[in-house]
C-alpha cells in the first residue's frame, strides 16, 4: 500500500488513550496482495518489521509476530484476519502502544510511536463498561478523563447515547442491557472522544448473527464520512470483507506475519444484508479464503 498526500482535517480526541492532535486525512493507492513496506509518512498507522516475543514459563522466548509489515492509510477501514492465537490481539496492543515491540517500529501519522498511542481508541472484545456507572456515565468517561466539564460531558454523552440507539437507557446500568446494547454503549464510549484511529478487537464476536449484522451496519454508519482509520480484528472473513477497504491475512503462529493483503473494491455504501450474495463478494471470499484456509488447517495440526 502506498499513501498519498495529506489533506486538512479536524482535531480529534480519543477515550483512555488520546489527547488533542491535529488530524490529517490521506488517500491511499494500493499495491495489494503483496506485502510491501511503504516509505511515505502519510499513513495513519504503519508497522515496520515488527517482531514481538514473549517469555515462556520455561524461560525460552515465544515469538508471536515476526517481521510484520502493514500500513493503513488515513481514513480507511483495514481488517486483519488469521487463525486463533496467531497474534491478532498482540498486533492491536502494539498499535495501541500498550506493548512495545521486541524489534521493529510502529509509526502513527509519520511519528514513531513511543508509549501509549494517544490518537487511538481501543474497543476490546469484551466491553470495558464500568458496572457501577450508568450508560451515560460510561459513555462520558473519556471526556471526564480529559477534563471536560461535567455539564458538557453529560450533554455530549446524552447525544451519543441517542446516536447509537440507546435512547431511554442513559440511566440504566450495564447489567440491565442486552449484549448488543452493551456493544452500542462501548461503541459510543470509544467514538465520543473523536479519535483519529479506532482499534477494534473482535468487538462483535460474542453476538448472535442478527445483532452482529446490525452492529456491523452501525459501525459503517459511524465510520462513513468520519475520516477515521479503523483497524479491525476478526475471525470472520465475511465480516472483514463486508466492512473493509482492505483485508490483511496473518499466518498461523508462532512467528506470524502478514501473508496477503486484498483490496476490497466493492462499492459503498454497502448493504451488508445482501452483500454476501453478490458475485464480487463471493469471488473475493474465495480468493482470500484459499490462503486463509491453509493457515487455519495448519493451526488445527498444531492442536
Ligand atoms: N502477555 C503475553 N505473554 C506471553 N504470551 C503471550 C502474551 N500475549 C500473547 N501471548 C501469546 O502470543 C500468541 C498470540 O496471542 P494473541 O492473543 O495475540 O492471539 P490472537 O490471534 O489474538 O488469538 P485469538 O484469535 O484467540 O484471540 C499466543 O500464543 C499467546 O499465547
Ligand atoms: Mg485475540
């Protein structure tokens, strides 16, 4: 992937991790289906030769990721798929700056990442709602952390509660919500602070298929026109294709690396309910799955 010139954008903030930064957009032309590190600095997020090892109880090192090259142009939706345990969450933790890679580098809008990625928000697989706070208070958390006044935070949180379809539930507690509603609250929590980059780790994996489809549509609604860069982790190749501009495939671990990148040039806006039956979608699915399938089979052999 090669990144194009910067254009002007707004200022964004992001929950837990972020502070105010000037925001830039970029366009990205792609050299897909190949892993090519890029030299331009206009990408929102770039991994260069990133290797991550962890110590095993035996004292040996376990290499989760090895030599990962990946970049996401600003404003694009990039999904990463790969077999279980291949290092997807590790990749996201590195992007969030929660993990310092053993070697290699990550850059964020051309700046080397050193510490927490303050231009990103992180939506975890299990939502991080505080059970003793109401939905509105949970949604407002990021604003509170950055010192916004209680009145302003409360008002904006109320708007986001409505925006994600939770009107009437602002004063409810997380335990009083369904799984899908909690995901909505978590989504509002991570988007209210207006991050440049949204990191999402299998956010809808625990939902039933219909709720999941609704949530996928809602994430597209939020993202469309926002200019935000999304790095989305999923096991579900259909979900990845439906949402994304590009799907990257991680090989089975240990020492996982990006083995393919596929441009998804299906037109937008997308109707996720019907898109799976379209021939372009099915062709792409077959192409990506032919590579992913081998990695999944190799992961079975390891079990
Ligand atoms: N903090 C850690 N210490 C030691 N090993 C770790 C640590 N974090 C991850 N690993 C190992 O790194 C590998 C990749 O883990 P990771 O959680 O990134 O995989 P994943 O692709 O997200 O898996 P899943 O699809 O099941 O969510 C695994 O073998 C895991 O055991
Ligand atoms: Mg994971």
